[in-house]
C-alpha cells in the first residue's frame, strides 16, 4: 500500500516535504553537559567502580531539541531517575546529533570517545523515516550499532526507543503526515520483531506522545514528554537489571 501511495502521491509528497524542510522552525540542541555522574539523593559520592554506567545514543530527540537544557531532556533526567531508584551512582554519557539516521549514527559513534557502559539507550528512527531507510536495513544498522558498543564499551543491557506517532505530527500537512505515520509504523514493527527475539533487548514505546504536548516547532518532544520518556526508560532499565537478562548473562 505504501509503495502504491508513493507512486500515486509522489510529486505531492515531495513538494510537501520540501515545504516542511523550508518552513520548519529550527531549534537548537539542549545546552548543558553531555556526561557526568548522578548520585542518589542524600548519598555520599560513590567510587567510580560502584557506579552504574549509562550511554544514550541518538538523534535530535536524544540531543534534547525542544527544551533549553539537558536537565529537561532525556539523558540527564534518566541518570537521575536511575540513581534514585537503584541507590547507586550513575555515570552517564550522551552521544547524539540532530539529523542523523541509524546509518549515520554509526559514523557519529566512530568520531567520539566512548567510555565504558553497562546500559545503552538508543533513540533513532525519525530520520530513517524521512530518509526512507528500508525496515530491514534499519534493523541491520541498529544491530551493528549494538554489536559495536557491546565490543567497545561492554554494553550488556540495551533499550531501543520506538518510533514516535508521526501520524499525529502537527508540523506535517496531509497526506505527508499520513505517509510518514505509516512508514514509521513499518520501522517500529520491524524493530519490535527483532527485539522480541533477543532477551538482552528492551523496547520503550513513544506511542503515548500527544501532539499538543510537543515543543514549539511541533516536531520534537516538549518538556513533559521528555520527563515521561525518562521515567519510562528508567523503569524498563531497572526491570532489566533486576531480571538479570543481558549479554553473556551480565547484570
């Protein structure tokens, strides 16, 4: 159905896509640190060896576009939630850049120094929709990303964020909004099918996100959505750590 729609609506979808790129409000990535250590409330500083090490990788949403500071975005609040829930210090690192898709993220990681990490959270997919990445290649890129970070950083627990509900995207006109939404569902379905086959992988849905809660560009998450995302990701990570499932049985 999508192939037929692309053939029939191709010129209109192309024109609307160009219009959206030209008129979209360009927001900066959130300011603030991209690595640090968060301690449990009221706890003394833990030795580095005792810290839970967290790595967040992704696109503009992981970079915090839509809010002003990393304290309002994903990675830093997630680290704070994990520290509070686990009673452990959390050493966190963020590697993210606006506009990257799953293939370009591989090059992004190659250009950064990555510290050791037990837990990886990945937020990639929207730019795979706009760049029309085939679902099979999207999953293959994410698999390669995970394998490289397992070997490079020692990652044992991985949470992949699902595709956002692009079918409700306020910034996109119809039928472009419909088409982006359908393509996002295809990628999300492929991602969930892969995750279901591997006990070391976890899935964090974004389908709950509501359009009126988005940032002022009507494209990126707003403050409340980032807060909810961080809470959900922390719950998923804590559940995975408690269950003990991970690469090579690592906890």
